[in-house]
C-alpha cells in the first residue's frame, strides 16, 4: 500500500464524492422546497425554454379571458341602454296613439307633445353619454362617412292643427274655397284666399328664417297685419281676429330653399265649412228619425238670398237654414213602389224632391243603406255582415254591415236576399238581446237642380241627410217597405232647422305637396371595438354595430302636436323600434359569442398549465427518493472521509 503524507488521495477522492453528493442533495432540497423541477436554465435548458413559452401563453390566455369578460360587460351596458330606449319608444307610442285620437284638443296635444320632446331628448342623451370605462359606446369616428343618397320628399304634407267655429260674427268671412300658398326664395311664404263675400285677403310674407325658427309652424292670424292693415275685415269690433288657423309643414332637413319653394309654391289648401241641423217629418206617422249635415256654401247662399227680404231668420237659433216648407209645397216626385216585387225590380232609386229657400229645387237620393245589429252573439251565422269584437273579446252590441247600391232593387236585396237580414232568425235563442233586432240607416245626398253662386263660384252640392228606423223580429219585407213609403210621400214636409248657433265648423284640409324630392345623404356610421381575445397579435373579436342617435332612428323631427303628425309619429316609432330590436339582437349575439370565447380561453389556459406543470413542477415523490438517497450517500461520504483521514495517523505511529 502506497502511503504518503503530502497527498492523501483516498481522502481527496472521498472529499470529491462527498461534495458531489452534497451538491446533489442541495439541488434536491431546492426542488423540494421550491416545488419546481427547473429552477435555473442548467436544471433543464430545453425544458426551461418550452416551459417559459407555455407560461407566456398561459399568462396571455388568462388576460385575454379577462378582456372577453370586459367585452361581455360592454355589451351588457349597451343592451341595458337600448332597453331604456325601448321603454322610451314604448311611451312615445302610447302618447302618439293618444294624440291621434280626435277627442283631444290642441292644448291636450301640446301637453302630450311636450312629454314626447323630453323623451326624445333623453333618448338622444342616452346615445350621446352612455359609456363603459370612460369610452363612449356610440361614438364613432366614421359617423360622417358618406355612403350614398336617398331620394325623399322635399316637403311633407302641409297640414292644420285645428278647425274653428263659424259664428254670426264671422260667417261671411270664412274662406270660401281654397287657401293658396305663394312661395319664393327671397321673401318666404304668404297665404291668400277669398271669403263668402268674394273679398280677397293676403297675409304678410313669412320669411324663411322666421319659418325655420318657428319649426315651420305658424298661426295665420299672426300675419293678418292688424286691425288697421289691409286685412282689417278679418278683425272683430274688439280688435281680435274673427278666426284663426295653425298651418304647419315639414321640409326635409336636407331640402334647399329652392326645393321647398318648388314643392309648395302655387299649391292650395282645400277649405270647407259645414253646418249640422235637425230634420223632422211633418204630416206623417213615420217611425223615421233623421238628421242632416249641409255644406256651409249652401247655407250661406240661402242666408244671403233671403237676407234682403228679411225673411230668413225665423228664430234666434235658426241662423242659416230656413224651414223647407214654402206655402203648400211638400215632398214631390218621390219614386214610390207599392209592392215588394216592384221594389226589388225598380232601378230608379229612392229619391225625393223639395225646395230650399235661396237655393231652389233640391233632390235627395239614397246612395247607401247600413244595418246595425243588436245581436250580442259572436258566432258566424252565414250573414253578410261581419262581427266585431272589443280588445277583450267581448262582441259589440252593434255590428256594422256593408253599404249597398242606391236603387230599390239593391236595397231590397240587402234586406231580403239569400243572406238578407229578414231571412234570418236574428233573435232566436240569443242572450242579451235588446227589444229591437237592429237599426237600418239610409243615407241621402242632397243636390240642387241648378248651381247656386257664392264667393264668385258655383256649386250643386247641398249636403246629406241620414234617416234611421228600427227593425224588429216581427218585421217583414212588406212592413219595411211600408215604413219607408209612409214617410216619403207627397203629404210629407221635410223641415230643416238649426238647433244651435255654435255647432258649425270650418276646416282647412291637409295638402299633399306632391312628389318634389331632394337627395338626402346616407351615412354609414358604424362603431367598432376590438376585443383582444387571444394571446397572439391580431387575435381580435370585432364588435361592430351601427352608430345610433335620433337621426339614425328617424325620430329627430317626431312631433305629435296634431292628429296627422301623431299618425306619422306612430309609423316613425315603429321603424325606430325595428332598428333598436336589430341592435339589441346584435349585442345579444355578440355576448353569446364572447361567452363561448371565454370558455375556450379558460379551457386552453387550464390544459396548457397542465402541460407546463409536467415540465416545470417537481415530482415530489420521486424527488424525495432522490433526496433520501443523496442524504444517505452524504452520510456515508462523511464517514469515508473520516476514515481516509485516519491514514495519516498511521504514518505518525510508524515514525514513532
């Protein structure tokens, strides 16, 4: 055995192996304490590279999943805002339907319209200010991107907000035929018309700036010119206008002044005045009840003709119409059929003649008949009228039938044909029946034999008479014909008298301004938000939707100040509803898509994390075995090193 003092190779070898074991034990302890198999590149260079790449993916997928959750929240905010817009539009629909009902006054519609305008403002504010994380949802840099043009009417209908009462103070000043619109680019618009005295009136011009400021709605009386002006006849003794009208029209906001002028210049608003009076039958035992409506022109012609003789006014409430009976002149030339068969085959028409003071000979001719049933049952019994129901399903007590031809043959067929009302047992076995089976109404049009003149024009149109009588279960063809014959005969006097001095009205009717069009620009404004839904560049989910506002919804000019504009508003809100429905559906679809994307990301993150764990994490069981092995070897190495060091002690003993 080679023994040396200077180089104890056994000890050196034992020390080297001890250090190696100690180093392995330290690394094993590091893995056990850190939980990672790779704590430095030297532990597994390739594994570290793969692990770090996976870690990048894991971190990116986790953040992308959070991005997607933010995108879902973004869609939910937008959907919530659109839900409020839906509620606003529903309320506007309710108000528009209410305003369209003609039981409302102008003041009522002002109140209704005030709420509509505030609701529109709120709707616009929602689109302007709704945001997510201080990002406006409906703010698009592409909002003004022009994509084309659409031809639309330059001016919508010109319409009026109200009628006015005809009274003893203004009856001869009422517009007698039409109101003409005169427009030019320099001065604006003026109105001109004639009254029943053939006197002409023209308003002062209304400038375009003033029209725009008034939203193209104005009162005629504001431009009469005052009691001392050229239209002094339009003012009463108290200095107030005798009557007024509000005129309005709606130019397209893209229309130029020249296009507006072309649309309205020379157009006329038709005017009419009506008078409703009572009619009664004298010298007969008829069961008829009746009423009449006359054109104001006929009433005016009668009044003016008789005024010179001082014979017109029979009483304080008989303002325009004189009783028809003149001396012994009664109904005449009545086409009367005495039998049902004659009536069924008579095509001459149900007519009667009389005279009206100031108008002359007048003929009344039946042009329709209508049956109102009192039957409350809702089943179809093969009749030619239709059942109507209330919204809750309850049938009307009265159901309206069709009108028929005016001749006796057509009318009798209505009453007695295969499905005529008299061929049905209308009352048998029915609950809720009234005493009568129903009511028949006959409508007569009154026409003068010769035209009568008023305000420089002439007319044959006098008005209408409505006659009605009951039909009971006991009626027959013969009994109905007898009722009519007992009324319309040569011994009957038709008396027309006015019941009130305040139930006459004058109207200015809506004017369709024609097909003049303007080019309206169409903008393709869209909003776009990109959701970084993946770990790599360009892995976006694009949320693309329309820029919204009052203009895009088409309700920027919605107004319910009149029945006509309320009707238009109903259609405008319906279209706006459709747009909101489409956008809400789109946001809902995006939200569903994002939820799927979120699930995919979380799945990928989980499985990538598992793969990375296989590479990077410590297998604690296997590492504990290694650690135990290294611990034992370390203890053995320490013992071997101690024994190797004992060799020098042996040399010292030899030297002694």
